[in-house]
């Protein structure tokens, strides 16, 4: 068999090189198509800010402090790029890491974030940290504690209430009256008190004005009090009438049986 001359081998080299180039071009094209059109999709998307992990109520965000109860903004949130159609209208716009750290520095989480949750403009799940100590109860939920209000702890008798519920205070005390032989009178007193938090099964904390705090103090010290739980959203005032034992007897017909 005749050996190919150097000229024949040189003539075949361009064809081999062209084949390699075409194979590479085909591979790039397939990769482009399987990724939804390549960079066109990425350029058409938007940057959103999402939670990197679960952030529980009471967590405080910091631009540079990651020591508990603080969490650094950089570790709490990160940026993801998604299609424009998947971005909520109220999603917070990402303008840069330093801007994000400055915007969230000193915020306290009031409702849990879960990994992947999108950060919103004026997000109601966080609030500005109060000026009190970091672990102070007043920092538990600052939006629920407006200026001019105070927190008042109350002992309950097994009321299955939760944070955010509203209660009315019923009180029974002795009020001597010439018209009644009984001094025990019961009436609805303070109404629609917000439960700021529940410390344990027998203690809840309500938000009241300074004046209502004085009323509660006297009721706790001089009357027997109980609480009734309101339906969510019910802000109506209960116009009740004070009652005593004589009213119960008369209203419900507590009379001795005949021949008794």
C-alpha cells in the first residue's frame, strides 16, 4: 500500500479542523436551547430578596453583628434572580448589599420568616427595634405598643388565649346598696384589651393606657376578675348592666318550691 504523501496529509487537516469546530458549535447550541435560550432569560428576570433560613420572632437584624439574638443581614437574606412574572408587586427592590444591610439594620422580626420567603416593601413581619434593652419585653412586638401605652401582666384562670387576641375584663366586687341585701355586684369593665404576649398558661400581658393601668391595678387588688375572649375583629363596645344576686334570683325565677 502506498504511503500518503505530506501534501495529501496537509490537504486533509483543514477538513478535520472544520469538523471539530462544527461539533463544538453544535454542543454550544444544544446547551443554549436546553437552558431556555441562554442569557436572554436571565436578562429578562428580576432580582428578589429572600430569606436564607428560618427567622423566628425576636430575632434582631444587624449590618455586622451575628451574635445571638442578632443575625447579620448577609446571612439572613440573599438575592435570587427569577422571571419577572414570578415577582410580587410589593417585593423589595434589591439595589445593593450595602443598601440592604442599611435598610434592615436594627429591625426586629415580629412574625417568622421561613427559608425562601420573599422580603416585601414595608414588610409587616419586622419592625424597628425599640430603644429598650435587647431582651426587653417591649421589643417583642414594637408595633403593638404605641406611644402612651404600657404593658400590664394579668393572672388568668385557664383562659386559652393567644398573642393577638382581645379580651374584656369582668369584675365582681362588694358595693353596699340600700336597695339590695347583697353587696356582690358584677359588671363588664375594661374592654377589647390586646394581648401583647402570653408568658405561660396562667399569665398574659395586655396593652393598656396609663389610666387603664390604674383601673386594672385597683380591680386586681379589690375585685374578683375574669376574662372573656372576643371574636377576632369584634371592636364593638358591650353595653352591659351591672347585676347582683337579687337580679339572678328575679330574672331566672329562683323561688322556693311549693310546699317547701
